[in-house]
């Protein structure tokens, strides 16, 4: 409903007053999700472990290079984690171990 009622006037995105409450709800939900899910200690631990796994895998998989242009960045998805998991390359062993620890819920502990 919000997108169908959106218009651009003089380089500004404008909405009719009838969708004001819908827009409020979107931002309220976004705030709520940040408070309860995105910053949850378990979610943060998993985020950090995935980042570490990708950093350790970067010399082999060239993840950073893939992120340098929008054309190649669009292909950097969750499939990178699967690529690490499936690989038999011994250089990716540390990354595979981190991913296995995530799956086993052996997560980083934060003080």
C-alpha cells in the first residue's frame, strides 16, 4: 500500500496522508526488530563468527574482490557460506570449523 501511493515531486518522495500510519508502523517494526532481534547477543555472536569465517576464507575465495563492483557484489550471498562448507581445500579448514561451531551452537561468548 505504501509503495503504490508513493510519488516523487521536485526530487522528494511524497506520500498521501492516508498512508501516514502505515509508514509509522514500518518504522516502529524496524525499531522493534533492532531492539529484539538484530542486536540480540546470539545474533551478534553468529554475525561475528560468520565475519571471521569469511575473513579467513578471503585469501582463497577472494570475497573482498567480489564486493568491489555492484555487478559481482550481487552474487555474494549466503552461498559463500555453503561454498566454504562444501570445500575440501585445507586452507578453508578454520572457516569450516567456525561454520560447524555455529551449527552446533558453539558460539562466541560475550562479557
